């Protein structure tokens, strides 16, 4: 496989992971968040983000937890609310997640365009050789 295809394919995988993690954050934004300074308990959601790291032959997508993992929300009627009516919710900002998804989609499309161009180039090369 050519280095161009390898790089573009790693980009596709990385952008897919970004979309997956972002969608998971959005789905779980109403879940119970982790209490500050404590380890996550069963049922508590820790939001993630994806960090892209350059490597030979492409890019690597690595999940890292969002810091801080939770924010206090005033919801006096919510199960688990404290005496003041606050509950911990995952630190997920819907606006940021939507922008992240749009960015990942555009990057995915760009990597796909590279693959199409390389496919066309290799096809022309084979036509010349034959």
C-alpha cells in the first residue's frame, strides 16, 4: 500500500473515532457525573475527547478524559441532588461537541478526497504501463 493511502486511511479512522467519542459524550451528557476528586463509580460517566498524535505513516487518535470530568448543575428535584439542590453532570458542552463533529466530518471528507485522488493516479499509472 502506498504511503499516501496509509496516511489517508489513518486519518479516516481518526476522524471516525472523533465522531464516535463526541456522539457518546452527547448521549451521556444528562448522566450522573463523577464527584470531584473521586474515582468514577458504577453509572457515572466520564466524558472523553480525542487527541490526534502524528506518527510515521499517519495519525493516531487517543482518548483522554475531559478535565474536570463533571460540573455542578442546579437541579433540586434530580435524584442524587445534594442538600443545596446541586447534582454533578458530565462536563459536556453541546456547542463544542457539535463544532467538533463538523470539524471531524470535514477532515473525514478531506481524507476521502485524498484516497480518491490516489486511486485515480494509480489507475492512470496502470493504464500507462499496460
